[in-house]
C-alpha cells in the first residue's frame, strides 16, 4: 500500500511538472529585429520564466499547420500558439474587422477600439466553445504594403494587370475593388508562385520579404499602409482555467508585458522595415497621403463583403471612428 501511494504521488508530481511547461508555437523565425510576433513571444516567455514557469518555444512548422495548431490548442496539447487571425475567424467571423482596409490608423488606435468594444470578451465567449481563448493580437510588423516582383505600384491603376496572392476571400474582394485580381495561395507556395509568375505579388509588412529571403525576386514595395498584419495569440482554455490563481495572474501580466514590448519595437520597425528592403536592393515607393487616399477610397466596397454581417461591419466602423 505504501509503495502504491508513493507511485501515485510520483505520477502526480510528474504530471504537475509536465503541465507546468508552457509550449509556445511560433509563427516565424526567432528574429527580434524583423519579427513583431517573435518579439511578443519572446517577451511573453521571459515574463513567464521570471514568474517561475517553464517555457519552451516550438519552432515554426514543428507542431503542424494552422488547423493542426488550433486543434492542439483546443485539446490542451499545446498551451499557446501564434496563429493566423483566420483561425479565430473560422469560429467567430467578427474578428475579421481587424482586417478591414484602413480601419485603423495605427496599432494604438486598434487597441483603443478593441478596449472600447470589449472585443476580447465577445470573441472569447465564442472561442470557449472550442476550448480556446484569444490572449492578444500581436503585430507582425509595420502596416502592409504592396509587394511585387516587377511592377512598381503607386496607385490601384498600376495593378490592373497583376494577379496577387490573397489570404482569403476578403483580400480577393479588395484586389478586385482595386481593379486587379487575387488568388488564394498557401504561404509555403508563395516563393515558387512569385518566381514562376503564378502570382505577381502580395500584401504584407515590409520585413516579410527580408525575413523569408525573397529579395532576390521581390523588387518593389509600395507603402500603401492598407492593413496591420496581425497574429492571433490563442491559448488552451483548459490550460488557462486550470492554472492556479497566481500562475493565471502571471500569464495575464505576461500578456501585458508582451503587448508593450511589441508596440515599443513597432515604433522603430516602421522606419527600419523600409530601410531593410532598400539595403537588399528592393525599390520602395513611398506614397504620399493623397496617393494612399486613392487606395482607401477604392477599398470601400470591401466593407460590404459577406465575411461579416452588415451590423458587425457597422460596429467596427463605429469603434474606429469613436476612438481615433
């Protein structure tokens, strides 16, 4: 009986030790210079370590694709994942509001709007059905511009002959509104698509071509500042709810620390991203406010897409307007 009790105690101790490890699935290379999402993960992980928790970073791709990561979070096999916003949108399309073109002037504007609308609470009520929670939205980098292999872009008219890589139907609708066309291409196939002419470019932060070694065939970047590229930081609800009050408070504090660190990084990255492109031989088209206004006006039809209800779109517009 005594041996059985000791064995049980040892099992419980091992289980507690295993459950104490916080695995964080990364979405990019662990590069503090070029990756905003890694800045978030790094600051979050360090804050947890300082609170006495064990943390392990899982390299990009090591725990599967986006769908597989979400499944592992839902089942509690993975504690935290930096995921595509679309992973959340598949459960609650309301989150697509953060991807409306020109909805936010900057990340501080987004933060104010999200807080005023209590957006995290609304999203997490739905995500709870999948045993997941949204901890944060981590900026991947500066605002998205138009990245192309050959055509320099200063207006939507310059894109008439281009076929662009799209993340989803919302971006296809935006490209069509600009007079261009889009096709959904998985990120892993983008380099080949660009080099073979299947696609002529994509929309993303200026650091992305540098981070993924694409500057041999990416030749232009137009800083149109269309949307803010974000990663959804999702966590296992079972893991989070099962934490002690002290550890849960440490996680909440670590989220605040990571948010602050990423936004501090972003203030310098907005300049450094363009310089990094130019150092790699990419031509940067620095658009005037008037040129960006043409893109903004051309993007308005996207607000009438069917990705969200008209009521949800109106709410996002209201949150944006009221919190500038």
